[in-house]
């Protein structure tokens, strides 16, 4: 059986509550809001694996996690997204810190080098750390988009202390996510190695 998996980091309950409060201010928009339980930050985009390939990915992530200290991702605004294109989503935007970029690079390179994982392709797009809050058809918020892409400033931070291996099942109603494994990073009592 092949699974569609991706590597992500989940949100603390405290951060989820703060984002939920902000989203309530925008609920009047006629769009499809992503349920809070599906909010995450994607580190490595979805790819397909067999059960054997999944185990290889899990083991290499465990190995890499032993070298990586927890770190923080700052967020700053709720915006129409993606950048540079006609809007079709609303994101909570974060900053692409060196630690986050290094973590993503390490994971992608290790997965590419793992000969038993077929079909994985390294992502070439620019990295915009974000949490997808809503989706809609292009042009669905054209009137707002003409005026601004920033809906509100929202300074928050996420402490990344674990990496999640998620399964994504594509359905007519939208993607359904299942946590397959959570891998803890090193405690940040010392200086980070990243």
C-alpha cells in the first residue's frame, strides 16, 4: 500500500487558540476555512511511500532529530496567498529563519539520498513558512485583494520541539490528515547546532 505523507510541525494548543480568536474576526468571508485540527507548518511537501519506504523515512528523521535543537518560528500577519499570484488561500505568515531552512534542507537531502525512497523530489519553490487558514477559488476575494493582501498584523511565535510525519488523504471535501509519528527534537537547554 502506498501512502501520501509529508513532514510537518504541529501547533501548541495555546497558539491554536490565539489563531482561532483571530480567525473569528474573518469568519464573515464567504470561503472554506481549514479546521483548526488541520493547521500545521509543512517542512517537506507530500510524497508517496510504501510501508517499507515509510519506515526508512521514519528512521532517518529519528537520526536527524538527534542532532537538532528546538527553535522558534515567528509569525507576523494574516495575508492573502500565495505571494506573487492571484490569491486562493489565507495564510498566517511566518519568517523563514535560518534554523527552519536548515532543518528543511537536512530532511530533504536525507530523503533524496535514501535509495529506498522512490519518487521523492526536492521542492524548488521559495520557502514561505505559513499556516493555511482558508482556501477559495481564484478571484473569490478580488475586491479585498485590490485593496490589500494583508488582512491583519498578528505577531505570534511557535516553539518547534517536535517533527510530525503526517498522512494526507485527498477527499472531495478537502485533505484529511492523520498523525503517523511525532519525533521530538533536542531540548533547547544548550545552543542550537543549526
